[in-house]
C-alpha cells in the first residue's frame, strides 16, 4: 500500500488569518444541526452519502467520488425527519427516520415513531426490510408501529442480503434474512423471552447472544454461545448487575471458535482477550491499556482484499483522552494514519497520565488541537471518509481516494474556530 505514503507529500493550504476579531458564535449556530453529518461510502467506493441540514429539516445527499464538483443527488424527507443514513449495499441506503404517527388512546396524540427503511440512491423506492400484515386492531397497530427492524449483520460479502432483527420492548426480536432486491425475508431465528441481542461471527452465522434474567443473587446478564454440533445455546458467562462486572463478546476471529471478549473481571480496567469457546478457556490478552478501558475491535470482514486477509485484526478502540481512540494494529491502517496526520499537519505532544487509584504514572503522546479518525472505507481500502476535529475545531470531513486527499465539507462552516478558543480536558481514569 505504497500510495498511502504519498500523503506525506501533500501540501495543505493554510487559511489566511486577518487581524479582525473573530465573531462569537450565536446560540442558534451552536445548537443547529451540523451542515453535513452521517457520512458513509459505498462498498465499491464510487459514491458517498450523508445528511445535509436545511434549517430544522435534513435531506440526503449522494455524491460520486470521481466527480465531487458535480451537484449531488438530493433526496427529500417529505413529512419524515431523517436521523441517519448509510450505505448498506452498492446502490442501496439504510435510512433511519422519525415518521408521523397518530397514537390513539382515549384521544389522538400526534407524535413520531422511529422507523428503518431501505431506499435506492435516488430515493425512488422506499421499503421496510420486513413486511407486516395489516393490523386488525388498535393494539396490533400500536405493536407494529413500535416494532422496528434493526440491522444485525450487513453480510458484507453477500451483494443481495442482510440480517435484521425485528422486535420491540425488552426482547431482541426474531432474526430474518432479507433479500434487498426482492424484499422477501426468511426467519432464521425465533427469539425467546429475555433475550436482549444476538451477535454473528465473521461467517455471518448466529454465534452469541445476551440473555437477561434474575437468580438467587440478583439480576444478571448471561453470555451464551451457540454450539454448532447441537445448535443449542449454552451459557458461558454470567455477570451480575450488583457486581458491576463486564463480560461481553465484541467480535470473532477468522476461526469462529475464537471470540474476542471485553472484560473487567478481577481488574480495574476492561481488557480484550481471546476466548476458546469449545474449551471454555481464556487465551492470550489481545489488548490492555494501563490507564483506559478497552472498547471493541476492528476486523476486516471483506474477502479477497489485496494485502489484508479476511479476519485480520485492523485495530482496537479504547476510552482515551478523546473518548473513542483507536490503536491501529494493521500496517495498512497504521500507514494510512501516519500519512494523513502528516498531510494535515496534525501534531502530538507529551501528556503525563496518573492513575489516582494506584498512583501509577506514565508519559504518552496525545494529539494537540486536532485529531483524525476513520469514518468509513470501501471494500478495496482505496476510498476513505475521514473526520478531523478538536476542541476548537468542529468536525470537517475529507475524502481520501487513491492517495488523494480532498476536503468534502465542514460541519459548521459559519463558526470561526478562532472564536472557540482552547479547551483543557480533565481525564478521569
């Protein structure tokens, strides 16, 4: 991935600063929707989608990555209010929105309910992932309205299908495999009471789930794995609420028998370790930070990617000085991060960390002013959407495509960063 190294040679033009005092942003400017948000890139890297604010409303914009100067396709909301948008397949968008709903009790209350739709990149057809029969009563109508599908697995190596969970209330709901071309569905898992959620392995097989219940000790959350030999769900971990212990699955290795577990059992900070499901045995620690909680893992879920094997560990998140920090572990992403930082002039400085519980001290590097994070990327790892932000720098979005870095948009272009000043963060560890 030599083209990432070319980023170091990119010249970033510095804005001209005049001596005029910057205008203090108004409350309306600070409280407004960001001009651009919810950016994502299509798996083939040919399109970008995002939300654009227009006063109190938002619309969907779709750009072609090879011609950013061309006017984007605009998709309006009508009576609906967009919350988020993202590519779910090439040419298809997953959209969450607030939909008007007449709640009928003793009287009619006009409100909004959250809904999930699939549409094309021109907004011509809108489909719910799972069709429901026409309600025959008010109770059934309300139940259907509150039942909202959520994506469990995008099935990144399947061009036509996704896995969704359809449910409401405390139960997770049944799992369906949905054909996004015909919008037919097949139920692959009927849920049970007290099941709070499912997880798939890298082969997109249902492999783990969470179950909430109460025993003689109190309320607990159990982690269960599905035994491929018997298809039965078997409990492996039980975390009681009163103990404030965390033991949860955050991913799977390319070997479906190896899960990545986030846990703080017996320690002050959460770590991530490998877990042998069949042997019910903890293996080596994958990630541990002396001062911050480990979060989740980034794993390559795409097959046939040049230079990055299927299931390769890309990086690990942790709750660092800027909240969700990422320590990139794969050479491609480490090189990308290094090149982009150099191209954008992002600097770091020494920061001394102190753990108040132990008095342990350490000096590390932390970004000063601005930091960069990866928002989304294409399957071939040649197209990236990046966000650059800091305490005095509202997020601005960049497109990195085939080694070329281009400014896409600023979230709050009317706010002068010079008027925001610097912020001193207090880090609690």
